[in-house]
C-alpha cells in the first residue's frame, strides 16, 4: 500500500509538474519583438565639408565710384566781357582846375572838323556870317537871352575857361561839340538856342574847322 501511495504521489507530482509546465508554457508571454534598430544618424558633414561661403569682394575689387565731372570754373571777373557802356547824353566831362568842362545839352561826339586844319582868316568870315548876331562882334558881347539861366548868350571872347586847353586838339574838340550839335541853355524857356551847324549841314566840316581856329585865336591858351 505504501508503494502505491508513493507511486500515486509521484504520478500526482509528475502530473502537477506537467500541468504547471503546460500552464507556464501557455501563460508565458510572447517574446517581445526585438526593437528595431534605429538607423544610425547620418554623419553630419564636417565643417570642412560644408561649402565655403563666397568671399566678399575686396574693397579693391569693388568698382570705383564714377568721379563727378569737375565743375566748370567760373570765369574770373577779368574774363567776363566788359559791358558796353550806354552812350552818355553828353561827352565825358574832363576835370580841370576850374571844375568840369562845359558841354552842350545835345548829345553827340566830335565831328570831322577836328581832323582838319582850320584857317583863321576864313574862320573870321564864317563867324561874322553865322555867329556874330548872337555872340557879338568878335564874340565879346552876347545878346540878351530871356528865359535862360544866364540871361544872355555866352561870350566867346573870353570863352568859358573850362573849354580852354593847352592841347590844341582838346581845345578844338571842346568848341566843336557845341557847333556840331547845338545846345539849349539852362532855364525854363530860353529864347535863343545854339544851332546845330554840323548836324543840320549848315556849315561844312572845313568851315567849322576854320571858325574853331578863329575862336581859339581869340582865346590863346595860357
């Protein structure tokens, strides 16, 4: 009986072991799949493998700025064209010890007479025929001239001392301006006016040169 008991025990033990084995086998969890090996990280390019940055152009390589054209140099005052002076109403006044040289009111320059040689004798006749009636005998006594500042026609002997000049050409020119172009005396309404013998062709250049020579002979330069 004891042997049977032992055998039963053994059988039971074996059966238990088998049952446990079967149960353990059934209950054993399914082996988890091996983790997928992540692909190795791509090797980052070495700094030396990275493309080199494009070198910035050196300052010397940069295009030089276009030089602005030099400003045109302003003309010097001496380079500027001289403005043409407007013709004066009368000839320029020459300073003398006695003051400004007398000039006629009518504008105009010297005539051709000053380039001619005057004859005193011929000039005396021209004077008598054209000048004596206003300036008196030998130019010594001018007639009355109401309305004028002076009140009389100017004497020619002696003549206005601002007209006298040691240079014969200057002296002749001073007289010629009055004979050529005439003049209106100062005053509100002078009765007598100096006639423009040259402009009106009343006297020829030679006759004017002759009467100028005569008047100068009456007033020798001092």
